[in-house]
């Protein structure tokens, strides 16, 4: 039997493809790691950011029953657009009552003016009576002096002398009375003048109340203060509403910005005007350009209802967040996708 000897290699050669794959993977890992590290060294990022805009409440300025509502949830409104009406029946009735009171005050004023005119007319006769009495007193004094001389010469009797004296004293008393009458007339003039001033003041006060009431009636028509889109309607027709109660909220659809809360260790190079890249979570992959508008002078914790106070007890250092306002460039281009409160991812190049 013949044995055939065959020689086999003790070991197989390894394939070079394995080493190529491993080399490519190593290069890819190094490339992406370098890219990640390079990006982190030259950019600051945060996902603690939200889109913001102005939200303006529509508030009634008077109380009453809501008569009509002209808008629905999430409608677009313009500044000055009528959105609701409050029933003004009670206010109109009060206005009519005030106008009637004004007419009564005007009648009182005319009455006071007539009284003043009468008092002023009475002054001239009173002065005339005093002047006439002065003439009579002068004549009576001369008669009394003449009778006194005649009596001293025993040309007249004592009775004739006394009669002339009584006439003089009567005229003097009459002048005193006439003077009192003149003072009373002047006093009535002053009283009527004060009455007129009071009536005029009452008319002004009543007119002011009427103007205020008309203003309240105008407030029963509720207009949108700004242009934008309404939120959810909080009331229905026929409901009693109080002044200052929010009826609607108008979201401004023409002005948007982003508030990003960066760590305090990230903002050292931030300055107004720095370019910013914004990506909304609702629209991944769609980039929005922006710029840093301002950096807050206080951390976000300081705006909370109860700011932290680490003055006593155990202390654990926590990295604080600084609000940064970011303006959105070409806002009209992105208006259709911007919504108040949307979450955003912010990238700020720092090199």
C-alpha cells in the first residue's frame, strides 16, 4: 500500500479586508470626534429656549351683560376691530337721569341770576332814599337852628321848638333805616352771586358726570387693541362680566423673538449682534437665522417668586441660567411656523 504524503500549510493567511474596515472605522471615529470637539470649542448651544411674542388681553372697562360676540376661537383680528358688545340699557337710563338733573341745575342758575338782577336793581332806590333823607335832614337842621334862635328871643313857644327837633330826629332815624335797607340789598346781591357760583359749579359737576357716563357707554363696545390672533374664548353671550375680567387674549403675529437660557459658563463671549442659528423642535432640520439682542442682568432664578437664598445652612453650588433675548431675522419668511411657546435649539458661534 502506497502512502501519499501531502503537505498542508500550518496556518492560513489572514484577509486584508478586515484591517481595511477597522482602519476606516477608526478614521471615521476620529473624524467625527474631532468634528464634535471642534464644534464644542467654537460654539455654545442650549435646548432651554422658547419662542416668545406679545400676548395682549382684551379687558372690558365696564361691567354688564355681554350682548354680542363677533369673533370665534383663534380668529385673526385687526387693531380697532369690534369683538364684543355689552348691553348699555342701564347706563343709558342713568344718562337720561343725569341730563334731567343738569336741566334742573340750569334752571336754578337762571333763577339765581334773576334774583341777582332784582337785588342789583334795588340798590339804586335805596341809595336815592338815603340821598333824599340827607336833603331833608339838612333842611330840618336849619329849621331847628332857626327855631332855637327864635325860642331864645322868646319869639316862638317851646312846643314849636320841640316839633322841629322831633322832625330832625325822625329824619335821622329814617336815614339810619334807609342805610340798613341798603346794606340788606347789598347782602342779597352777595348771596345771589354766591348762589350763582354754586349753581355754575353744580352744572360743571353734572356735565362732568354726563361726560363720564357717555364714556362708559362707549366702553360697552369692546375693540381689539392690537393686530394678531385670538386665543380661546372665555365667555358667552348673555354672561355677566365684571370690569377688568379677561375676555380674550390676542397673540401678536408680527413680532417674535426667542428667549434662550444659557448656563452662566457659556455667556462670557456673548455680545449684541452675534449671529445665532435657531432650530424649532416642531420643524427639525429647518434653520432660522437670528442674532443676540441682549443678555439679562440677572439670572433666571432671581425672577422667580421665591429666589434662592444660600446665606445659611448647607450650600450646593448649582450652575445658574442667564436669559438671552434673540431676535429672529427675516421674520416674515418664518411667520407661518412661529408659535408662542415653541421649544427651540440654539447655536451661537463664538469664534
